[in-house]
C-alpha cells in the first residue's frame, strides 16, 4: 500500500493549487481518504475527507475554498485549493486505510 502526494508549491495569496494523492496497492474508492496538514510549529489537523460513498466533509477553516474529489479511474484523490491564504502554508498529507502519504509542501506568500 502506498499513497503518493504531489502538487504543492509556492503561490501568492489568493491563488490556487491542486494537490493529488495517487493510491497504489488498494482501490481508493473503496475507502475514505483524508487530507491533513501540518503548519510550522502546529499540530497536524484534518482538512477534508471523502467517504467511500463520495460524501465530503471539510474543516471550517477551508469550507468554501477547498474541494476534495476523486477520480476512480486514476485511483487518485484531489484537493483543489482556491483563495489561498498565508495561514494555509503547511505540509499537506493524504491518508487512507491507515497509511500516510509522504506530504507535499504548500507555501502561500502574502
């Protein structure tokens, strides 16, 4: 089982990024997949979840700005991040079936 997160980078405040989490070794659409993040000096926190049935849930601090989705044909879960703020700066991780991806760094400049 492996989760490969990618898509991070440096973006200005107000910009957008799309993160990808590619699953291997299991069929991602059979399971809930989460995106977490850990900012500098902060604890890891849950950002968004997509359930096996496609129901999505978001932390209050990203509601209306981030969208989690999945492409079953590609065994991939995405996190579309719009209207980014400096406080969104963090390493973003995906998690599924108890496994964590390696993280991808998102830096939002003011």
